[in-house]
C-alpha cells in the first residue's frame, strides 16, 4: 500500500475513533466528520494518481497539471452529487414526517401503539418498524418511529432502548425487501437478486435477526410506562379539522409509500420522489392554513413547512455529508476494493464467511460502496452460488443490511436515530452491539439451515 494511501486510511481511522469517543471529548461528531472529509481529500490531492481512475486518465496523456486538478474536482463533485441525493432524501423525509406529526397525523397511530406495559410496547414497536421498513425504507421508517416514540415514552433511559431496537428492526426489515434498503435496491436493479427470491429466502432470517435482539432487550424493561400531561394531548386539534388532519396523514405517509413506485415508473432517484411528496404536502397545508382565522393562523405558523425547515438538525445533515464523503475517498483510492479482494483470497469458496465479514465491515464503513465493490469484483455465474438469487448475492443483501445494526453509525437508520435521540457511540457499543451481533449470526445460521434442508430439496 502506497504511503499516501496509508496516510488517508490512518486519518480516517483517527477520525472514526474520535467519533466513537464523542461522549468523552465532547466534540460534536459532525465537526470530526467534516475534518475527516477535508483531510482525506486534501491528502489525496498531493498525488491523485493513487486512484486508478486518475492514473488511467493521466497515462493517456490527455491531462496537464491543471487538467488533473479539474479532473479530481469533477470526481469530488460526482461523489458529492451521490451524497447529496441521500441528504435531500433525509431532509425531505424528516420534514414530511415532522409536518404530519405536528398536524396531528400520527395521533391515531400513537393510539394504536399505546399500551401501559413497557414490554408490550417494545414488541409492537419492533414488528411495526420491521414491516414499515420493508414497505417504505429503513431511513424513513426510523424517522417515523422515533417521532412516535417521543409521544409514548417520556423516560430517556427507556427511550434509548426502544430507539436502539428501531435501528435493528428497520435494518432487518429492509434486508428482505427489494426496496427496503439502498443495497438491496442496488442488487435488485443490477439483476443479481429477484424480488420473489429475496423475499422468500431472506424473510425468515431477517425476522430472526430482529426477534432475538428484541427478546434480549425486553428483559431489561420492567413495569409500566408513565405518561405526562403533554404526551396525553392530541396534537393540532384546534388548528385543523379532523378530515384535514387525516388528509395530511394520508398524503404524507401515502406519499412515502408512493416513492419507490415513483422510482420504478420514472427511474428517477428516490430523493426526487420525496421532494414531489413534500411539494404536494406543502401546497395542501398552505391551502388549509390560508383559510384559518387570523388568531388561529398566528398559532399555526409554527406548524408550517417554512418554519419547520428552519428547525432541521443541520448537525446530523453535516455529519452525513462528512462521513459519506470521507468513505467516498477510501472508495476512490481503491481501499475498499482491495479489502474485498483480500477477503476473497483468504476465504475463497466460503461465501458465508466472506459475506459475514462484509456485513461486520458494513457496520464500520458505509455498506453502499462495500456492496458496489462486491458487485464489480465478482462476476455473475449461470449456475451455482454466484448465479442470480444465488447464496452469495442473497447473503450479501442480508449481511450488508443487518450487519449495519452492530454499530450506531453502521447504517443510515442508525445515524438518523443517533442524531434525533442523541445516542452516543459508546453507549450503543456497550449495550447494543453484542445483542445485534447475536441476532446477525442467528439469521445467517437460519439462512444456512433453510438453504441446506428446505430450499435445496
């Protein structure tokens, strides 16, 4: 490994470590992520030819010194564009969910989940998150469930347990659905897995990977929930009529369900669908509020989209930006591909070990470039484990999705919950990581048993 490449990896590891000890240093993780982003790409600019893509362009003799700089700038902008699609999706989904919530749209959902028993609530949250993440996606589902949890659980310590379960259940639910996670969407669009194949063979392992951690976490919850007067109130009852609140709910949540359909029809990125839903919902709520009396309208201003946009948690957005762009640098210099090839050599022929380790790695770095690297490294075979819906590709979908639950920054759902509930890296690693790992391994064993004794027959 070249010295400069090693330096970039070291900078990434130091930044990652500083994010992990945020509770000790008291330095916001977004600041560290942005420094990682800038430092990695600055080091890269010292010798851009460490990237095969840049080296190939230089080798053709078509780039001057200024041309190399322009080429690298274009490369960064390309990665930034890819990252921005995630950021705009996140911002749009957060605003839609907050808008529905502030206008009372989730009142009846909250009432459906409402129970005095802490353990009963845990199981209701687990299964609803699991199902919703397969229909919507794990990122949007996590935002919705955290908003609902805030209305049901006042105790911060208990809510952290529920929030951790939301991360696990959202990632598990997204793993068996072709539209539930970015990585499954990638594999599905590439034709490496089919919708029927991944649902029929990954559903039970994904369910196992959620149920076992949920059971372990339920042992730490005892007694009944306590409710504050604020929680018991119905949101927005005086601002909008009942049918208007229902309209906001069905446009918002129905729109989120429509996003994957919109993508399959138009082939546009998911964030375009999210912005479409936001635009429609924004217009509808503005019409509703335009008909309010002057006194009511002053109170309702806090629930309008223009006000909510100013309250977006920018530190979470900037953390996303920094960490994804830092990982993009590792992808550009070929470190992730090199790592994948090393795994293939070390465990050649054992797809369970290779994909299992990839799943563990996906909890450390973003699973999207890992899966993208695997898709480029391994050719699709006509028959066998590497064929369409073969063991390797289905396990990759499962491991890359569920493996992200082992660390709080290992998935988009985890990062969002981390920002919304202020969960520290250390707390999650101490209390949740081993539980998620147990569920992860149980799912792999379950898949092996199904593939060996049932589907093989």
